[in-house]
């Protein structure tokens, strides 16, 4: 199957006044369209840095990064932003909903930036909210919802623009086990429908949902476990 | 999308009420001041300019050299206008017009004192005041004509359709005039506030005014309208020697100066235009912009202080597809919405405070609701303020690095903290500058008001000697002096409140023929020196028992004495207009102008018949009763005229009304600036206290006292405030030295002005910050550390 993400000798350094830290060192990974990949590793191993680069939020210092058909390692912020729009959906550990916007408005936001006409927006927002089983709370503000509900809104926002890739950063980290389970099932469902999912997690249980686990340690890929597809 | 921005904005306002209030209040104050100053500046800039063809209208003035200095006077020979029109082809219209004077007018039972002047027929063609009734072509052509303003007509007749009606003017004679035209209410942006105009020929032909027909005397003003496309500069140069060509000994060099510039740029120093009212216009424009900037700075400060809260939103928006430009647009529209709301409050404030502001500035301003220009100006101010206030937060926030969005720790960079401190610094520099300046202006005005003037201005009553009092002054004087609480009575041509009559025609033994000094001439009655309380250094006051000694003698001041005895220490006389005068007395120098001006040489001559200003020295604890007695005596002798008087100390203080205005405005601006700055400080310290929650928690766990915690937060601000005091004081020193140099007699910039202002600012700033830091310092560390 076609690679949607491919990195070659990817390197990222963080430099402060006195210390230079190698965050990512010679990373080579390939992720195919429709795959569900988990990235694991201890704190500080470079997971978030990798996710930033994969998510087109940051550039590597050297190496190549192919996203779909583009070599994007040298893209400007503007170019990255253009490519990101509609192609990548993000799910965060702390949900990152905008407090001043209702659930509906939070989900609508990516479509506004894509300049989708309002009728179409309404249809699509309602569709994903219904799917996420959160339609009845659409006019509520994030603080009025439980953690599980907030994460469902966040997932709705991530998928409303129908991206080909979803990047999830510890999506169950702030949830109890029941809500966590529900979120993982939703991600699995989306993957089954063809969306590529790249997830950073500390939880072996969550990682089990993935087809493949990439283990990072000190900025390097140490192992890649290709698993049989199974459910707990 | 715009709807989305509006929603975010309004929900944000509702959520962060303190920030919203501080921003709104601060911006509203800033806009309020900017609007008031804007209206004032607009009014100043339009002063005396709203006349047809005003660009062609020129005032003919004269430079005169005395000693080392060139003085510039608007007074010209009374025959100049006519001659200019006849001789100079560029002159299309020309008029002489006199100074403003008050006269009593009688119409049947109505007696009214009106203020007005004499002018030639061209006057109302050059300055085309709007006519309510009458024919402009015929105005002032006959000696029996009078032009009234609408208000004067109503005062006299109770109506305005009064063409051809007779009214009587009473001065030293009684004359009838017939109303020939009625003018519309004079425009409010015109400084020349008259109620009537009489034909110049009336005063020109008066037997006392023979001097008006001569080229060696200057008195009335001359106004001309040049033909279209005339090169005014060439014209001005062309008429430079016009007076000298007609009177060989003249030291007058004529210039033609644009009439429309005279109000704002009418001050001449040594023959060159320099400063004038335009300086105040500039000063207040700068203050207006400063106050507005300070309000903008608050907004920037608070917005960036709240950036941590907004950073998450920015990160999320970027992740879901926002570009920098759309974020900048979002934040700018937010500040514009806020500025718009603030401007509504500001407008309301302007409406409420307009009467007070008018009193403060001596104007009659109003909001020109029907003028598009005003709304355009308002729109520009809103756009400017909103954009300036929103620009920094917009560019700063939109540049938030989105990579941190995963780590949930988006923070303001170090440079921003510095920028923020810089903004507070700028505010307090301004506040200090204004406060120190206010203190200096206060001191200087107090100094001017309390300065020993060389005569005793307290309990010195002065009154115009009109009608029968003028004619029977000695009877009046005798009656008054019988009153036990009236010490003495005399009269003079001079009111001691500014230049009146002066001459360069004084010479003495050993005088350099090329040197001319300007001497003020005061005609006085017997006992004048004693009545006003001047100090005689030599000789004696004019005395009726001395006969010819007094009549042919002169009393001079020390400045005059120094000049006359320069080459000859034993000199006892000088010559005035080629007539020898013995010096019979020398008085200590005294101020007959404001302390902006130097004390100048003065010659007193005995000339009671010219003296129209009475002076009465009181010595009483009961002013009211004494005044009543004077009024009774005046009414007996002079039943036609209302009793009018004033006290010299009040008159003297009135000379500083512009300075007092400046002082009051500076005072109010200082208060406002401090208020707005403290609003900013309040918001900012709330934020810093919030940011330092963890640090404070840890310090408390380690045993820090509340006081030492207070210092953690307060220290940061106090250092900034101290630095701004240092810089602000320096700026104030610089500005005030310049301002004080406009006074011939001024205070020194005292060192204690600075600690005084510093103490005021520091204590206000300290209280403001403590309000916040005290709360932070008292939080239980268990709570503050748990949230981390």
C-alpha cells in the first residue's frame, strides 16, 4: 500500500544558550495509508517532537519528510499550514477545546478556515456530532461537559474536515477507563473506515489497538513491533 | 468567520470582567480626552479663518527698533489704510479700525453699555460678517451710521428689525446714530467680539484725535485685502519704508502679515514671528495623543499579559487551519470592537463634561452632530486607537509557536516581559513629566501672583472715569477723601495692566544718537504715586503746591533714571518731544505688564485731563460698606452711568488667565494620566501575582512572611516606577526650563519638585500593586501548589 508518511534520516536539535539536545536522531519511519500506528517510549524520548513534525507543526533540522506526495521538510509555515488544513486532524490529551466557543462552534472551526459554505458546514457538523453521540450537548460550553464528552467533541472536530490522517497525543490520558475505552473504540472505527491514525501513548492497553508500535528511546527508533490485528 | 470573532470577543469580555472593565474604562478615558482636545484644537485652528477670501486679507503691522530690540506692533498711523489703497495698486480694499471700547448707549428708557470700535466702510467688505438686515454697499459711509450685532439690537430694542432707528451714545459728548445694518450673531470661532461698529470718521475728526491724522503716531490697526494673485511677500517688502517715506524720522518698518495666521502665530520676538498660541495647540495635541497612547498601552499590556490564556486558543486555531493573517485580523477586530464600545462611553463623557471643559478653556464648544467631518474624525480616532491598541497583541499572539500546543505549556517569551515593563515605564514617564510640570506651573503662577510688583495692588480700587465723573473729578475726589476709610484718590491714563502709550522720542545729555529706547508714558494726576503705593527713591510726588515745578517736571522710574544718567551721573533733566523736563522724582521699578515681560523705563507726566482711569486707595476691613459709599457718591455725580469698578489684585490675576488655564489643564491631565496608568498597573500586577502563584507558594512553604512576599511582586514595579521618575523628571525639567524662559521673572526649577512628585507617584503605584500582591501573598500555599 502507498506510504502516506515517510521520513528519511530525520533529525531535530534543541539548542539553548549552553546545551544542545538531540531530540530526534536519524528517524526513519514509513506509515502506510489506512494504518493505525502507536508511538511509545518514556517521557522525553522525542515522541511529541516527532508528532509535531509529522503533524506539520514544526520542521526537522535535517533529513527528509514525505507527506502524501510532498517533500515537506523545507516547507514554510504558511505552506505547512495550507497542507495541514483538511489533511490532518488532531486529538490532544487535554482536549484543547476553545473555552469561549460551544461544542458546535468548536467543531465548526476547521470548516470555517476551509471556507466551506454555511449549509454544508451545518450538515457536516451535525453529522459528526450525531456520530459522536454528543449532538444533544451541542450548545454547551466545554466546561459544562465531562472529560469523555469533551474528548468526543475534540474527535468530532478532528474528523469534521475528513482528514486522511489523525494524530492523537495520549487521547485517553485525562480520561477514566470507561471513557478511555470509548474513545479508543471510536478511533478504531475511524481507522476501519480508512483513516490513517498515528497515536502517541504511554498505555500498552491503548497501544494494543494499533497495527504497529514504534518504540522511541533517546530520540531514536529502537524497535518496531508489527502485530497481528486483534481486539482485547 | 466574522461572527465567530464577535462571539469570541463578547464571550471573552463576559468571562474576564476585570480585564474588560480596565480596558474599557482606560480606553474610554483616553478617547474622552482625545475627543475634547480634538474639538478644542479644531476650534483653535479654525479661529478667525472662516471668512470669504481670507487668504487675501493681510494685517499691516510695524516693526520698531528700540535699544537692541525690535518690537512688533499692530498699531499703525491712522491715515495709513487710505494712503495704501490710493498708492499701492495691489491693495483692493483697506480699512483702519480702532481698539475695542465700551460706551453707554441710550434708547428711550433702555441704557446699555456695549463694546465696539470704529472702522472704515471697507471693513465689512474685507471681513464679510453675515448681514441680517441692511445693505453692505452703504455701510458706515455716513458719520451718523451705526452697525449693531443681532444681540446688541435685542438688548437695545428688544428686536432685530431696527434699520433707521435712532440711538444715543454718551461719552464726553452726546451723539445720535441711526442703525444702518444688523449683523447675524458673530461666529463663535472669531476672537473679535464686538457689539457695534461706528464710522471711523467720527473718531478721526474728534478734536482730541489730531494725532490720528499724522504719520508720526501709531494707534489704530490697518487691514487690507490684496487683489487676487498678488505676491504678498513682494507686497510686504514693497511697503517696508512706506511710513518713513512720509515721515523721515520714523523708525517703523511695515510688514503685511496674513490675517488668518495672526491668532495662532501672532507673537513676534525681535522682529521675527516666533511661537504664539500655536505652541499651546501643539502642546495639547501632544498631550491628547499621549493620553490616548497610554490607554492603548494598557490595552496592549493586559492583552499580552493574558496571552497565556489566549495562547491555547491561538494554538488550537492554528492546528485546525488558521493562518497568521486571519489571527491578526481576529485580534484586531476584537480591539476595534472594544474601542468602539469605549468610544460610545467617551462620547457620553464628552457630552456630560462639555460645560466644565468650556469653563476651563474659556470656549463655547459643542459637539457638531450634523457635521460629517466630526464623525469622520471620530471614526479615524477609533480606527487608530483600535489598531494601535490591538496591533501588538495581534502580532505577538498570532506568532505563538504552535509546537507547544501538545505540551500544554505555551508561555510568553522573555522579550514580552521586557516589552511589558517597557510599556509601564513609558506610562509612568509621562505621568511623572506631567506631575512635575504641574508643580512647576503652580509654583510659577503663585510666584507671579505674589510677587512684589513695585506698587500695592491690594485694597486698590480702579474705575473708568466716565461722564460727569471725568468732568468733575476733583469734586468726586474731595467727596471720596472725606470718607474715613478711603486714604487717597488719583487718576492716570494707564491701568498698569499692559503697554498703553509709549515713545522713543526721549533724549538726554550724552545719548548715542543711534540709540532709541522705548519709554512708557503715563499721564497722572496729583497724588498718583502715593495712591498706588509706589516707592519714591528720590524726590517727591506731583504736588499741587509746587505749581510749575510739577507741571513741567517728570517722575521717572529707576530703569529710566539709569538710562538717562548712564553718560552723566549728575543729569537732572531729559527732553521729551524736544521739550525739556526736570526730573522731580524717581520711583522704584514696578511691573505694568505681566511678569512675562521685563520692567521697562517709565515717565510720569502731570496731565490730569487725559487720565480716564481712577484709582482709589482703601484702608478698610469693611470693603462692602466702603464700596456702597463710593457707589452712592458716583451715582450722585454721574447718574447716567452705572457704577463700575474692579480691584487691582483681581485685574492683575486676570492677566494670568491663560497661564492659570494651562495650570488647570495640566493638573487634570496629570490626574487622568495617573489614573489610567494605575489602571494598567492594577491589571498587570493582578497578572504577575497570578503568574507567581507557584513561586509564592514555594516561598511560603519555606517560611516567607506575607511582607516579604509582597516585596517579591512590588519590587518589580517599584524599580520600574523609580526609573520612570528619573527619566520623567528629566523631561519635565527640560520642558519647564523652556516654558519658564517665556517669563522675564521666574522661579528656579527647585530640586524638591522631583521628590514631591516621586512621593505622590510612588505611593499611588505602591498602593495599586499592593492591592493585588497582598491577596496573592495571603493565599494558602496548599491551594496554590496543588494547581501546578
